[in-house]
C-alpha cells in the first residue's frame, strides 16, 4: 500500500484510516528513526547512546 493510498478518491475527498493502524505506523516510524539516528551517531565515531537517555 502506498502512503496515503486510501485518501485518493475520484471526488477529491479523503477517508481517514483506522486510528489503531495510524498509531502503529507512527510507532514503527518513530522506532526506525530512533535506531537509524543512534546507528548514524555510532557510525561517525560518537559514543554509544545509553538506553536510559533515549527514554528520558
């Protein structure tokens, strides 16, 4: 499914997705961003980020 696929209708309207699905997608996106950022930090020679600092 493409991003926003179910918001494309012939009359220009938008049918919102289920809130639980939107929450799950946002959560996965946030976790992936966090991991990529932490990995990039290590890649450029930074210190490891403590897990407690992530959730503080």
